[in-house]
C-alpha cells in the first residue's frame, strides 16, 4: 500500500489538483468555446460515507471552480450527487427522506449559468430543467436520469410509475414546445439510456420520445460509464442501417483515473443545425514518468473524423461535414468488417489504459451496444445490472458500469454477511 500521488492514481478518485488541471486545459485548448457541458457525478466514490453537508460542499466547490475557470456551463445531476449514492425518491413515495436540500443546492449553484427561471425548475422538477442558449435557436434540456436507474431503490417503493416524477411528461412537453418554436434541442443527462442500469421499460419510453422528436433533437450527451462511447437511436432496431439511424448519444469518457486516463471531449458544431461535425478527445496520460512531478500533460488523443469517418468508403473528411447518425451507423458497420479499426476504438474506449483485445462475444456485444440507445435492445443480459454478475466473464466486463454499480455489486455480495462486512466492502473506494 502506498499514498496516491498529488495528481491522482489509477483506481483512485480525482484529487482537486487533477480537476483544476482539466479545467485549465479546456481553457487553454478551447479558448473560443461557446460553453461547456458537465454530465454530473461531482461527488466522490465513498458512497456510504457521505453526508448531506458534504454533498453540498463538494458540488459547491466544483461548480464554483468551473464558473471561475470555464465560464458558461450547462450541468446535469449525476447518481453520485445525492446522499447516499443513487438516492432519488420519485414524487409520491411516502418517506421522510428528502432530496430537497440537494435540488436546492444544485439550483443555487447552477443559477448563474441557467438563470432564475430554469433554476426554479431544478427545485420544482426534481433536478431537471430546460433553457435556451442565448442568441441562438438551441435549447438545452437537462434531465435527471436517476428515476430510471435500476439501483435507485426508491423507485421500487411502490408499483413502478409509468412517468416517475413526471419526467417523461416534462420531456415531451418541452420537446413539443421546441418543435413549435422551430428550435433545435440538445438533451444532456447522466446515465445513457442504452446502458444496463437504465431500466428497460423506461429506456423504451425515453426512446419513443427521441423517435417522435428526432427531427428536433440534434444530439444527446451522457456520462456515467467513464468510457469513451456513443450509442445510436434507430427507428427500427431489427434493421440497424444508416437510413434508420435517428439520433446519436455521445457518451463522454471521464476525468477520474479510476478506470483510465483523464479525458475531456471537444465538439465541433454546425452553427445552424447544431449537429456534431467532429469530436476531439484530449487526455493526460497518467503513465507518464513526469505525471506526478510536473502534473498532467494534456494533449490531443484523437478525433472521431480523423480516426473513424476518414476510414469509411467513401470517407467523410470535409471539416464542415456533420457526423450524422447515418455516418455513425456506417462507422459501426466498419467496426464489424475492419477489426483493426474496431480494436483501435476499443483501446480508446478504455481511455488508452489496460487495453486487451475485444473479440468474439465481447466484440459482437460491443457493436450491438453502440447500435442501441435502448437498454432493452442493447443485447444485454438483464441480470448484468444486478449484484451476482460474474466479474471474470467477458459479458460482465462489457456491461460493467464504472460509476457506482461496480461498487454496488460488491455491496450486494456483502449483504449475505454482516453489517461490518457491508461497511468494509462499501469503503473500498478512497475518499477524495
Ligand atoms: Zn454515474
């Protein structure tokens, strides 16, 4: 056992020094950015040792730091941003537990960015809000995805609601208004609907809204997995061809070095359609010998247009060309036929760390997941989100969510033992 270095270590949460270095790197490499998206999970991974005060303190520190360094940020709430982790009771659940303090704190810290009206929505609307980006036709819809999260135990308190906390009504009404106003929409949130811990029924409901408003939604942005991924919403999941590709969900890799090198993404955006022209990924290689002595060395890792769209036949290389859903569908097809290209993707998915070739069922499962923004159609075993998943199996590795569920799995296993064992298991992640 040894102490973590000052800029963080693999398997560990992010220290503030690493967090600040990322914010500084974003400012350095993208000085003309319009704004930044934060997809949540500010709070540390010691999930059973948090307090309400710590949640407020942690998010306050991070959002204040972002405001000073990054300027305009559109944020979303993550499953770690409550005490304890994943605790988001839907409306109507009879309990003395409340997240009111949490939504109020988020509202206060986000208000300078999203304004008082949207900040009020954060409190009244269980962490979700909608706001128009100034002087544009772009509307940001930020949703709290945790009412669809399989390990949010509160959702099982009563018969599962078809519309927990009115989240789908909010989304539908907001998209309808955006459609009527000829706006373009970016949906941002934490848990990608194509992941195993997004309950199947809710992912189907969510995707039905995405299909209905696919001409309005320019892109979606998620976090949570810590992996560099994407997922395509198709109008027909039994026929996943470019002509049926509707919307792309961009799943960003993470800052935390828990499972890879610290990352951030930069999106090149069409100023009229708000479609994505390219995705540039920057990273700090924590394996560098001078990482701890000189601090993170941030550099360009790759761009999706150079690495993937440029390899298509015909290629898509024009800087102004959009990486449309159809192009991403062609990229997935190229992964199928060009194993070298797929393995390059898989190494990048792991954020350039601990890559092992993904073959056989690992590869077919990965390709299926990239082609589904619905967990029900992502070729996942429903038990993969539960506690008894075999850590050593390739299928389990594919479906592993690095944000909470992997730790939750250990917790669930320990529940066969006593409380001391439970606490011991839950404490495996170091505090920040
Ligand atoms: Zn998460």
